[in-house]
C-alpha cells in the first residue's frame, strides 16, 4: 500500500492506493478530515473450509489508524463476519444519514464507533489496544462526512461479496 499526502498543513488530502488480490478487495478505509482508519486482511487461515464460532472466518490483518498527529499500525485479529455486520449497519446509516454503527473485534482490542450527527456529518471514535495486559491504548476521534463513505461502502461490498455473511455464504 502506498500512502501519499499532498497539500498545505491546513489542507491535507490523503490518497490511499489499494491493492487487490485475485480480483477481490481485501481491505477498507474509513477516511476523515484529520485522519483515517485502514483495515487490511492478510490471512484467512480456514477459508473456505471452516467458519469461526464468532461468525464468518477468522482473519489476521493489519490496522492503521491516523488521528491528527497520532498514528498506530499493528496486527489485529477479527472475523469476516464482523466486517459483514459492520457493512450492513453502515450501509443502512448511510442511506438514512443517521444512526450509530460499531465495529468491534472478538479480542476487544479494536473498537470503532460511528455516529451520524447532522447534515451528513459523522464522528468516528474508538480505541486500539495492542496488548490487553498493558494500559497502553490509542483513543481517537475523527470527523468526517458522507462524501467519504461511497468509496468505503464499495470496498466493503467487494469484501463481503468474496467472504460472505456470518455463515460464510454469499
């Protein structure tokens, strides 16, 4: 993945160049005015043979979070079912331009809460904690608006089309 940052310190645009694997999308990005959250799948050990008891397939990936001057990049475990549920809820909120969406992985070390406020704006906040046995945690809040979500929903749709729902079915 290449990340390019262009513009002045007051007006900065982040462009994320996505790579595809075998014609499917294996990552998605939530972009905002002063940061982004990027989740990239690296391995699905049991796909397509065995689903997780959490729903979907167990997946190992990398999460990147940039909020203002704070940045983290780390390995994270989640399920494709968690991504499926997040996609379904985000799509509904996007259509209504209201509501709340939560993505939380089964290890409970990544939490993303999206709350639509007014006029198509929303706030992404949450935390990432690399190790649950340590109190070191990145908490973030990123403002955004609906114009950023079309790309994210397209990425999520391709992800879900490939890995399926909670049962791993399309």
